[in-house]
């Protein structure tokens, strides 16, 4: 049997971290077993489906590197891959149910007769769930009457307007597309008995069902699109690396059984991934952990990839990625950046003469006695430095400090604020080397002029 998995997004919003994780697990499972990964766009809700949403979702999957074997753009033998284009297939399947007398008309809608028997879902992650749809579906909660009222347990599969209901098209497509493993969010577990009833009505073999427990906020509340870290396009815009996001998502709900936390590529995850390692309890999303992981990935990124990934962020700050100082700057920023967007903040003092001074940092300098003398002595020594290398610069700062009988540290922090705008940032001396001798000296003199005269 060739494993066939699918991700079936409804294009009605953004690509959420929970959905992307579902796509990742499907991709991993298919790749692990030499199978195929299919994308099917569930766009039957014409009023809510948009092209913009579809692009955001598919672009997000491409950015993560979860390329699909069949689906939009890729094509394949089981298309069309948009439910909105599969009406005839659904009609043919409806006819099969009509021929077996398993459906009937109800005020223009079509209802599927659910069997009066226990249906058991053997879920690969969540265990077994047994339901008799005829009994459980025979009442419903009436919010106005505030009580359970009698209901028809048979499932509407086609609305009076001719459009088909999710349960029906979802099952028909999984049968038609030969899906062997339905890996999806736990929010669909309660739908699965209905889906099994439909599989049985069509005389089709059941796929393996694997429902991934939900991904909640740290406080246990449901994650919404407004929560930090919820949407994949924000990771793209904020300078995360796709490998880091995959790493974080993989471990958000799955464990290899070891305490390994860092996987630097999809291939590395693939080696360890198994559905058996998917947790049966809900996961808790921790954005700080995700940022930590991104920082670790940035540290490990080969120099050429680091430059390539950083380029759009540099350009957005007016820094030419081809500038010869850029590679050295990136190496300096590497250790301090959680995201690629942070990198430009760290190295900006090398490329701009319109430094923004952080006022609390400036206050720290100007409130200390003797700073005017410290800065002018420093500027004089640095102006005379004949060897503008890290060693030469260090020696000049040392000499300036000795001339006033002070420690080198007393010179470092005002120097940092005057040349880089704040007490934070990359290592001072290599930054001074990159900023350049004339600019360093004039920045120190201008700073003294502006704040200390
Ligand atoms: N379109 C459904 C959703 O986005 C997919 C359900 C499934 O994977 O079976 O929730």
C-alpha cells in the first residue's frame, strides 16, 4: 500500500500554527513512508472562501518547505483539487446512496440515514471512541428553550440550495483521492463516527484516523488568531527561519522519546518522526521557546544562507546586502539575534549616520561625573590610533583610560552609547572597527557637544 496523506485547508482565513503543524505531520508521515502528500482546498463555503486566503495558506506551506505531490499548481491524477470544482463527483456519490436507499428528501435537503449501531473510531493517537449516531444525534440543545429537544439524527448531506455539506464532500474526496491516513486536528474527532458511517455506506475501506490534540495558549485558553505566534505569515514577516518554525511545530505535540530539542532541517525531523510519538494530550504554545529555538537556528546557519535569508530584512532598512561590511556584521549580530529582523537593529550603527539615541542610555552617560573629559580623551586617542583593528582599537581605549587613571570599563559604556546609540548591542570593539575610525571619532565628539557642553 502506498501511503497517501492530505492537508485539506478551508481558504477562509490565515494559516494558523495549529493547521501548519497538521500539514507538517501529514508531510512527515508521507515522506517517512515513501508516500504522497496531497493538498485539497476545501472551498465549498463560497461566501467565506477567498483567493487571498488561499494564497496565504499555500505560500505559508511553501515557505515551510512542505511541498506537495498533488494539489494546486502541482496537479495530479486525482484532481481537481478544489472542492468547488468537484460537483459532478459529489452528484455521482449521492446517486450511489440513492441507489442503496440510504438517503431521503427532507424539505429540499437530502438526509443520510445513519445506522442504528455502535460505531467505533480506532484513532492512532486518541484511542477509541464509540458512538451510536442514531441515539446520540436524536436530541439537540435548544439555546432558546435552554433544554435538549428532539432532533433528527440523520445527517443533512446536501442543503436545499444544492450545495453539499462538509462531512459528505470530505469523505467522498478522501475515498476518491485514495487517502490512506487522515491526520487532522482533534476538533474533527467527534465528526469521525459520521465519516465512518459514510465510508461504510459507500462500501469503502476505512483510512487510518489520527487526530492531533489541540494546541492551546500557555494559560490553557484556546489560541486565537490574535495571539502572538498564531499566524505563519507573521513568522515570515518577523524574520523567523522556516527550519526553526518546523522544529518548534514538530515538538509541539510530538516527542521522539529522547530529550533532543534541536532539529535543523526537515530531514533531521524525518529520521525520528513517528505517529506513535504524537502526544495524546493538548499542547501548550510558548512563544518565548519558539524565539529561543529560532535564535539557535540563526547561530547554526551557514554564512551564505544567513546572508541570503537576511537580505530582505537588510534591504528594508536601506542596507545593501552586497556591502562588503555585511558578512562581518552578520557574524557579530548572530549571537544576539532572536530573529532576522533583530539583526538589522544590531548592525544599523555601521550603516547609518542618523543614529537614534536611546534616552535612558544617554541619561546614564550624562549623569556620571567626568564624562566630558572621558569622551574627549577617548576621541583624541582613537583619532591617533594608527592600527584600526580590534587590537589597535583596544590598545587606544586602554591608553585613554590609563591617561585619566581610570579602568577601561569606564570608557567602554560611554563609547558604546556615543557610537551605537544605546547600552545594548553587539560587541563594541569589532563594531567600532566596522563603523570606521573617522565616523567613530566624530560620533564621540558630536555626542559630547550635544549632551555634555
Ligand atoms: N477543511 C477542514 C478544516 O479545515 C479539514 C478537515 C479534515 O482535515 O478532514 O478543518
